[in-house]
């Protein structure tokens, strides 16, 4: 079962029980499948809309676009210098943000995106150097 399918099956109570920790996130990232990566690519517009639509997530809009571009370039074979763990971390993080059923419901003002920001921040910390390498490659390939 894919991570996306697991997210869709969870209730709000399940998410409340799933405290966002680095350990739990590592465990979940290890379960990301190629199917999950395809879901991220297919839901690119919805992910961009969610990141852009929240004042709390505005800081992550460009990073989210960069993460989506890395997944797309990797999936198409244009960019091959990326470990699976980086792809899985991006897929997990973006699917978590997209999922409406999470620990703190998004409609709660001021707090609704706290868990999304936490997941994005942890994930970005793990893959920061790979994102920098990708950005360097992207800038070189467009020059």
C-alpha cells in the first residue's frame, strides 16, 4: 500500500495519534513507493495551490516548486544524480502537505499549518544538499 493510500485511509483521530517526529517521519519515508512519486507529479497543481494559498506556507512555495521540479526531472531521466531517499523524502513531505486529514486541521487559524511546516522543515533539512546540487545543475543546464 502506498503512503498516499495510507494517508487517505486515516481519520483525523489517527493523525492526532501520529505525532510528527523525525524518527516516525524516517520510518514513513522508507515506505514511499514509485506510485507515491507519480501521485506527487499528478497532483502538482493541487500542491502548488495549497502551498501558495496559505500565508503560513508562503516561505515554502519556491522550495516546493523546486522539489516538484526535481521529482519530475528525475522521473523523466533528465536528472539522475539524486538518491532515492531524497525523492522519497520530497514525495512524503508534499503528500503530507496535500493531505487534508493531518494532525492539526488546516482550517484552524494560526495553528492549522504547524504540522505541515514541521514535516517540510524536517524533510528539507535531510535533503538540503541534494536540492542545492539540483539547483546548480538546473542553472547550468539552462545557461
